[in-house]
C-alpha cells in the first residue's frame, strides 16, 4: 500500500484558523495586550524624566525639583515592574488555554479523517503532526501572536513619545527602517518554503525510524538491513540539508537586522550632538531621544524574532 502524506494547510487556511482562535480568546487577548501596553507606557517615563533631570541640573534647578523628578523615576520603574508581572501572568494563563484547545481540536480532526487515510499516511507523519507541528503552532499562537501585538503597541507608543519629546530627533532613527524592511521582505519570501521542506524532511525521518523499529525482525529475516540503513542515511541527509537551508536564511537575515538596530542609535546620537551644538535641542532632549531609540530595539527585535517563529508555526 502506497504511503501518502497528510494534507498541509495553505497560508490562507492557517490565517483563518489563527483568526478563529483569536476570536475565541478575544477577551483574554485584549487584557494581555492592554497590560503590556500599560507596562510599555510606564517604561517610557524613565528616559523622558532622565532627560528633564539633566536639563534641570544644567539650568541650576532647586533640590526640590530634582527630588520630584527622581521620585517620578522610581514610581515609573516600580509601576513598570508590577504591570509586567501581571501581564506575564495573564499571557501564561491564556497560553495554556490556547494550547489545550489546539490539542483537543487536533485529536477531533484526526478522528474525523477516515482510518484508511491515517494508516496510509504512516506513523511518522502522524507522530510529527502530534508532537512537533502541534507544539510549533501552539507556541506561535499562544505566545507569538500576543508578543507580536505587544511589540507593535510598544513600537507605536515609543515612537509617539520620541516625536512628542523632540520631533527633530525622531528623524535620524528612520535611517534603519529601509534596512529592516528590505531584510524582512527578502527573508519572508524564502522562509515559508524552507520551513515546509524542513518539516516534511523531519516527518520522513521519523516515519523511517518508526518503520525500522517496528519491522526490525522482518528486515533482518529478509536480509534488507543494507537497504534500511541506506534509506535512513538518505533521510538524515535530506533533513540535514533542510535544516542547513533555514539556518542559512537566519544567518543572513539577523546580521542585517542587527545593522538596522545599531545604525539608528548611532545616527540619533551623532545628529543629536550636532542639534545640541546648533541650539536646536537641549542636552536632556538628546539623552532622552537616544534612550528611547535604544528602547525601540527590544520591541523591534521581538517583532522580527516572532516573525521568524510564526514562519515555523505556519509551516
């Protein structure tokens, strides 16, 4: 009996399924994003207040003014810590609920498939879908989607704070955008086919190993050990090539992304120094702008990281 692979959902179907899961957990998702948004908002207070502290000290401010700014810094840091703690707790609770729903839905779908189709697919394909694929999809949905939304909210809030603090200092940070956009477009065009190939080769490898274990006595009796070993070696080579292909994509993309992170910080610092000399910005505004641009790295890096994880989950 010829072995066939279980069907693989196309990109539109994956998106529809993800939207269904999000609608089912919309209330919890809103709470998670809201808490993380408040934590991000609290995190913006420290750079802005630090800039004001520098300007106050340079302007000969009173001890009372300095004390109030320092007190504000402490309040914002504590508020961010508390909000981050509750946001992480809410994310974990929602994640476990989504994981349970995914596993239950997977079992229901497998039981709905005709038994002959499941048997022809082979044990390896079913084991891979049950373990690796469900785990990857669960990881993407329960953490990837919320983290992506949180990163987007944080980027918007931080960008707004940067523009509000000193609009002229927001311009230098834009030099990294073309680098990140070009790198992401290059990566996304190639990532999904590469991860699909990686998953398929992993399924073939597991299927071959499962058959080797279950049919070991028959293989030995028929003297087919060499053929069995040859197939295992072929599966290993194909899986290795598939893993190397995705590794190559990441090895090219992430150095480009790191360049896109560092250039805006350096350009903001250099341009900010020139603006300060020209009298277009105060020292405090320059410091606050550099710190805010530095803070932008974390959510942008998280967004790109989860973009990579979502490619794995979608595949």
